[in-house]
């Protein structure tokens, strides 16, 4: 799986590749993208065998631990009104991120 721009040609090529594949290798970057786009649940709908390395599984499990310190909530860096701005995270965002991470991890484990 890879991120793409989504042109018609890319979509057709990706659909053909998925149809022809017997199994799909899912790496950490793919899982990160699916998690933060809020669509990791779709992994369970893919009618192919998913291949995930033990290292990737361990890293996903550790994402939750890395975000576990309520005294250092992190945040996001992005453009706000044309200026690069850091927006601090909240306890609710931390808990939601941990919930999604656990869900993603469990979704993968169920498919293995």
C-alpha cells in the first residue's frame, strides 16, 4: 500500500494491483496513514491476506506508550491564517489517539 494523489490512472492501477495480489504487505507508514485518516477499520474489509512484520506490530504497540505522558501532550504544527503555528494537544486528543492506536493494533492482530 502506498499514498497516491488519486488520479484516475493511479486508482485504476491500484485496483488492478489489489485484484491480482494474493497478499498485501502493510508497513508502518501505511498504518500511520490509515490511522490518522481515521480509516484503519477498512483493513478488516480487505479480502486478501495481510502481511505485517513483527517489528511493525511492536512499533504500533509502542505508539500508545510514546503518547502516554499527560504532562507532555504534544500537538500539531500547521498553517493557520497563513502562519506556521504549533497547536498544543489536549488530554481528550491523547485519549482518542490512544483509543485509535489500540483499535488499529487489534484490527491488525485479528487479521493475522
